């Protein structure tokens, strides 16, 4: 029986004053509770001053790419900066782009979806799936999500792209070094393992689960490394003959860097799959944001900002988002080194938010 009905029945029918007061108090309590719950509001659109400041950063650093900032509603406003007239090398907001490690957030959300469906727990050990892997009973899903699993990749070159998730998982398991040292170590292998756990738990391919449970509900379409033609992607501004190298590298990055996505599609994913989901956002932020930076599920958290970088074979991307105000800025470029990206990031942050923040110390240099 609803609480309102119980209160009304509790009081005598003749005591209308007491009943009315009780109802008023109940409505007041409801309003207060509603205000305290996380609300999925809309961010303010970027001002012209903010746009000019962001454009200035792109121009001064000779960035060939696009920045996305808040427009009206949930739409992104695109700030373009071109260093070439060659259309094959121009980055556009609606053109496919290898988002590299920004895919990790997609994988992190897929993991939390399984957790919320009670099919997986952050305390679940890797030994449930790979009992022969050294120290697997101590490697939990949470340790994989925070890059504290002790897993290191034993690098090995491949001559041809890996075809199929089975080949990707086999390659990863053949080139893993489980150290038993559970301290911070950024390694794509953690999210390769998470993608494999998604497969082993859901009994679906990682691609199918990610698409059906994370991307489609957000109205987002992506392509994987083996679904894209070279002409669909902006070629590197300063290098030639790198397409085969990019495909080789992406084929090893199951769940952590194998996706092509347009900048506008990634903006939509970030908002609809994360910022518009208060309970999901809380799983990333509550109890994790303290005095210093924290990493979880594909992002660095340093309240009130969320941040991630992606870099692969000359393609770089980044985002910052204030999860209180929802003001977000993203950058996609094809002519920056990873060092240059990290140098530009604080400048972008200052241009958009008005304060200076240094790049997280935990971010490994490539």
C-alpha cells in the first residue's frame, strides 16, 4: 500500500486538519528527496569567448582536427582547424576516426551492465575463467578496471591482422605476464581481459554484447577495425603508408582500441550512455573521487572532472567533462604525437573551463 494512503487511513476521518498537514509534509519531503537525487540536466552552451579560446589553442598548436564543445541541448558545437587542403587528410566531425583508448569507457560500461544484471561482480576473480593463469585468483574485475591487476603485455609483432575475437583472445593469453604485483600499471591488456570476460559471462561475442546493450540503446553506430576501408578514415597528415600498420595495431586491441567512431557519435555515446544515466555515472564517481586522481572503467577521475586520452599510430583524441555541470570538450586530431597531445590538454582545459589542471601523473607516456 502506498505511503500516502497509509498515512491518510491512519488518522481519523474527522481529523481533516491533521490529515492535510501530514499530506503537506509528505509532499515537502518528496520534493526535498527529488532535489537530492542526481538529475540529468543540460549543460550551458559554450560562449563565443570559450569557442574563440579553444580555436586559439588549435591554431597556435597547428592542430589538424576538430574540437567538440557544448551546443544547445545535447548537441555538440564543432570547432574545426585544418592544416591541409587535402580532403583525404582532413578530420571531420562526421568522419570515422580510430578512438583508440577512448573505447575503454565503452568496455567499462558494458562490464557495469553485467554487474547491474547480477551476472558479474567487481569482486569476481579472473580465475573463474582462466584458472591456470598465475595469480588469477587475486585478479578481480575491479583490479582490471583500475589497471592494478599486475598483468603486463609481453610484446610480439604480428604480420597480419588478427581475425575474429577468438584469435584476439588467444593472442592476448599467449602474451600475458602475470606479475602478482597489484600496483598501478597502465596496460591495454586489462581491458582486453575485460572484453574476454564479457564474452565468457554473457555467452555472446564482445561485439554483439557491446552493440546490443551499450551502443544501440544510446543510438550510436561504430565500426570495428576489420569493417572499415582506408578511404573512410582521414589519413595521417605527415606520414604515408600507415594504414596497414594501423590495422595491425588495432587488431590486437580487443575492447581497448579496435573501434572507429565519428567524433559526433562518440559525443552522443558519452552523453547518452554516461552523463544521462545518473545511477551509472554514480558507479564511476561515488566513493572513487578523493583528494587525488583515480582511474576506473576507462576514465581518470579527479573531481569534478572526467578525463581520458586515446592515442594510436599518430591518431590522438581526448576529452574532459565536468560531471556536475556536464560541460564537455573533446578533441580529435591526426597530426599530434602523444607528447604533443598531453601538452595541449591543459591548454584546452584552461580555454574551456577557465582554470589550469595538469595532466594526471598516472598517465603513462608512450
